[in-house]
C-alpha cells in the first residue's frame, strides 16, 4: 500500500478551495522591498539577489514579476504572459508536453494563470554562469499558479537555478508549477531546483521534458526543509543519443510528505538515463519513484534509490521500475532503504568519533551525491541540514 | 599497558572466550596464533569494545584504567587502535576525510602519510569502495598511522597482500610499533597471524596460541610458529595436556 494516498479529483478541488488566488494578494514591485530575513531565506534557496555569478534573474512574488532581466544577449527571458502575447500563444510549446486536463492543478493553471517564465537560449549560445529564477509566495493562504517554458535551441548550453520558497513567517500556501522543457538537438540544460517551502505548504509541480537528438538534460532537485506535501513526477522523453540525468537529495522532517521521482522514456537509439535519489526521513514520509522505459534497442539506463530512516516514525517507500519493450537494452536498478548500519557507526567510533559524530559523518557522506553546478551557499545548507537531522534522531 | 584477567565472552549467546589471561607491556609486540574459529578475532573485537561481544566475566585494564565496559570511541581516544579485516564501505566518505578523522583534525599531515606510502591516488576515493584486499590493508594501516595509537590490534595484516606490497605493509607496521626505536619504545601491539609472514618484517616479543577460546601456550613467537608449522595446532592441544 502506498504511504501517501493518491489525490482523488474531489480531494484536489477541496485542496484548491482552501487557498485564495495569488492575483488577489499584493505583490511587490521592487526587490528592494524584501527584508533582511527574506533575503537570507532566499540565499539559502540558491537565489542570490546580488546577482553575482548569475547572468540574469526572474523573480516572482505571488502573481507579480518584480524582476526579469538578463545580461546575456544569447538568452531571451520574459514573463510567460508577455511571451504568450509576443509569440502568438507559443503554439509550439504551450501545453504541448503536458495535457491541460491532466488534473485539477493543471486545469487551474490553464484557466487562471498567475505568471511564470519563458526562457530561451538561442542556437549555439553557451552560457557559462547560471540564470536564476525564483517563485516566491509572500502572503499566507495563497495559491500560486505558474507556467514555465524553457527552450534550449540547437547546440546551446544553459544552466538555470530555480529557488522556490515562501516568506519565512508564512506557514500555509499552495504552489502549482507547470514546467515544459524543450532541449533541442545537441543542446544542454542543467536545471537545479531547490525547494524551501513552509511547513504547511502544499506543492504540485507538473513537469515534462523533451530531449531531442544528442541533447542533454541534467536535473538536480534539493529539498531539505519541512513542507506539508509535495507531489510531482516529471517525465522526460529522449530521442536518439540523448541523455537525461535526475539527481535528488531529499530530507523529510516530521510532518512532511514528499512524493517525487522521475520517469524517463527512452525512445531514441543510444539514449541514456540515470535517476539517482538520496532520501532521508527523520519522521516524514517519502516516496522515491523511478520509472525507466526502454522502447528501442541500444539504450542504457540506471536507477538508484537510497533511503535512510533516522527516526522511528519515518516512512521511505522506494518504487524503482524498469520497463523494457525490446530485448537489446541495458537497464538496471539498485534500491536500499533502512537505518544506518551499526557496523559503519562502530567503524568510525574505533577511529575516535563518538556515536553522534559518527552518525553525522555517515549521513553527510550519504547526501554527498555529485551535483554539478550546486551553488556554494547550498552546499553549506546541505551541511546545516545534516546537522539538523541529528536533532531528529 | 594492557592486562586481561579471566575474560569470558559470549557472541550471539555462544561462549567463545573462556577465561583469557594476558599481559602486554609497554613497547611489546605479541602474536596470536590459532585455528579458524578459535576466538582470536573475538578477543580483538572485545578489546576494542564492539557490540555483539558480551563480556560475561573478567576485566580488561588499559593504562591502569578499567576499560571492560568503556564505549569504543573512548578506548580509541585512550590509545587503542584496530585494523579491520573486512571494514564496511562508507559511501560518500573519502579516505582523505577518514584520515582527517583519525588524526583528529591534522588532515594535511595525514594526507602526507598517504603520499609517502604511494597511496595518494586513493585519497579521493570513497572508503573501501571497490578496494582490493591489499588496498584495504594499506588503507587500514594508513588510518592507524594517522590515529597513532599506543596499542595496535592487527587482525591478519598480511592476508590478501601480494609479495611486493608485503614490504610496504611490513614497513607501515614497523612504524606503527616503533620497531626502529630500540630504546624507549612506547608502542605496543597484538597481531593475529596465520601465515607467520609478518614475523619476517616485525619482530615479536611473545607468542600465544588460542585453542577453543583458551590460551594454551605462550612463549617465543618464532619457536611457537615453527612448532605449529611442523606439528600443527594438534601439538599445542596435546602439549597443553
């Protein structure tokens, strides 16, 4: 039995009605209006408003866009509402990977959109520094509906860091984020998403990715703080020779329910994929999903779900699935869930660490997945999250 | 340095050690011989204090302190170090981190040690992940060198090591036990060995033979080992009578 119940349509509707539309809440016009505490929280979410080492910033509070600027000529960035006007409804991209009618949340985003970003790297343009986007809920009890479209044109390279957060004093909210990613031939997109929501916030991202011939999509997902509920299952479709890699690092404190993972459909010869997740529960529930679908020969895909339960109450439910439609595929998975092995703790104790230090060393190592392009502040956050885990044991 | 008095130990409800008495003085190296399953490893694990090794009776004294029920890390900090036969893999923890832990913060000096034994290319590898038998031995000994214990417990340090690397392992153990120091040596050791190879590299002061959880013979380690080679452990059993 699944640890988290699937939402029925009536549950979804009921959930939506608990929150007011973001368009009815006040949005800030200028980043200057953010206070010290907020800036600190944003920094912990990977959003650096001093914009050092960032080529551009998209910043949305509630429904309003406070900042949308990019210094790099090779990248176009617009609020999606403007892009829809400018490009005649973005017919090639808008709702092309995700059906509007998928569920109550996609319908809500289709019918009453607050905003979101449209980012396009022009053909052959290679961006060295990342671009940052932030979707920020600043008012209590708001439901924020965004739709994002990212297009990496042929041969381009782009790195986006997106921080999703709520005001430090805010407790409840609902974030609906529809994201469609188009990685064209030979292009590369690194998409690093950091979640830093409040303890009563419900999050429903709906994402899909199309990676064309020889393209690369690298996704990093980091969620270290308490959140009421996250439910998402991004799906990537890979064409010939394409690569998609999903890394996630998830820490679920008590009261959090996080249902996440990725599905990759390998439908082009020679395409490759890797889904790696490291999850820690110190009282929360995590479902770590992974579904690899091999449709053509000569594909290679690997899935790795590792979970550590650091308290008596936590639940980690790893669901690794491999689905091969032809014979000549190379697909594998490994999944391991449990508590820290006594033997490992004692090994470190024999080197002079006390039990607590030994545990924290093991947890730190466990979370030490190689994440390409992770900002330094975030590495510090990872360290802090590990220390926080200790208190939960 | 170490005094073991009438030590009885159970492992998973089975009586394994049955009244062990042993004394290792400062600067002394002792060897422990015995058949597989005779209780040698149990003795080492009990001295370090690992869970699963239940002391039913007896006392262990180290540097004048009763350590019989002391937690593992306190024994380590007091100066006992052990090499593991089959250490667990620590995912995400690099050998470099491990050496820093062992040296209690002196990470650079510890890393330098790895360089001096030609093991620096392992510094950024995850501890024990995919290490061969010989590499595990080297990694364990490097950790001990960084830790610098006063009493070193080694469980078959030569097993799985090729001839070429035996020299290196021998050097490392000699350094750990201050074998090149002929006066004022303070480091002591207890080494389990099956092959006796290690005796060619490290001079031992005393040998013990363990049979069925009891020490049945003590004496010159080289003579004891020659006896075992010639007549087998059966002779020790007979001799005991």
